[in-house]
C-alpha cells in the first residue's frame, strides 16, 4: 500500500541480494546506516538511493573455510553478518559482525 501511494522511496539495495540485519539512524548527519551480510551501507535520508556509500567487510577466508568444515551453510551462515551498529562518539560508530562464527568489531569514522 505504501509503494502504491507513492509516499515513499524504496531503497533499491544492491545486486548482491544482501541480508539486512541492523540499522542505525543518524539524524544529525541525515544518514541511515544499515548492517547486512558482508556490508555496511550509509544512506542519505532524503533519497536512500542517492550517493549510497558501501563498506565491504567480509569474514576472513580462513574463518569461512573453518565454518564450512564445521558443517555450516556457506551462503546463510559462513559470512560476516553485521549485528551491531552503535554510536560511539560524534565521529565514530562501533560495529560488530559475526565473522563466520569468529566475531569481530571495529570503528567506522563518519567523516
């Protein structure tokens, strides 16, 4: 119904068919951060499809291989699913991902 009313702009996403997991609204800068499978998107709130920034952050290849050897599904479990997007301070966001069952965290500078 929302799409039919032309009252929204859908995010066209990416050709990779990503699995979105978490979001963080940055009203001060007019951005939306979205955590997905192996990616973090930074979107413009006025037009979600304009100037999309994308950070590619996959799990280490050796961790993916260990995950597959443990019997996990390579496409749905052995990736870096971004689970945490948390404001850290005025310039950084704290980010954590599953890292193919070897969690990893870091900071993104929002400059």
